[in-house]
C-alpha cells in the first residue's frame, strides 16, 4: 500500500482547476473550495465532484440534492481562501461574495469563469469521500480569460497557449 504522504505528494503534481462548490435549499447554504471536479459526459451534460463525508458541509450538499460548481478566475484566489477557511461560518462566507441563484437555487458566484448548476443524480461512497454524479441544469459563463489552478500546493494563473502551438481540436 502506498503511504498517504507519498500519495498526496504525487497528487500535488497534478494541476487542478480551482472551484467553489455551493448549494442552497431546505438544508441551508454551504460552500467549499475544491479541485476534485471532472466532466463525465456531454449527453446528458454531467460532471462529478467528490466531498469528504467528514466535512461539516457534506450533509448540506447531500440533503439539498443540488449544487453549483463555480470555476474560479485568476483574480479569485481570495474567494478560494474564503471558502476553504474552516474558521469562517457558512453564512459569513456567502455574505462576503456577490452571488445569484441559478435554476436549482444554488448560488453562482460573480466573477467565476463558468458556473455549472446541477442536480445530484447519484451518490457513491468510496473511502473517506462521496462521489456526486451531477446532471447540469444550467450554465452561466463569465467574461474572464484566465483561470486559477492549484499545483504544488500553490495557486497559479492558467491561460493562453504555448508559443507555436495550435488549439486542440474537439
């Protein structure tokens, strides 16, 4: 078995987009910073995110059954810090950012590059986390041109192309 420290050191070398995942509904508001988000399929538009079952926010996401994945722009490092600071209450987190509800009622953060408003359609436990399979109900696109990534335990700007390269065909 690989040690937890070695696994974490290896994963620190995998750059990830920084997101803030929000929810609102009968269980109340919650929002957390996460890099564990991935596209699953575009038919139907579906994504996956992972949330630790020990997190104080987990029962809120699970109980509401909806969430919004907000992809942060390069200038939103303070927002990432706000939503990862365990000493700041959920109501205080929401009061410090501009947000508006999308179709499910989950908050889309102003300034995000994209906000994916979702219904949780499946939830699976694996180790310490639950995997949330989410169908996208609405998308709000922002106007930024560069994103925020987490690599080697630090934030980095992501945007543009390497000189001499062509865009990847889709």
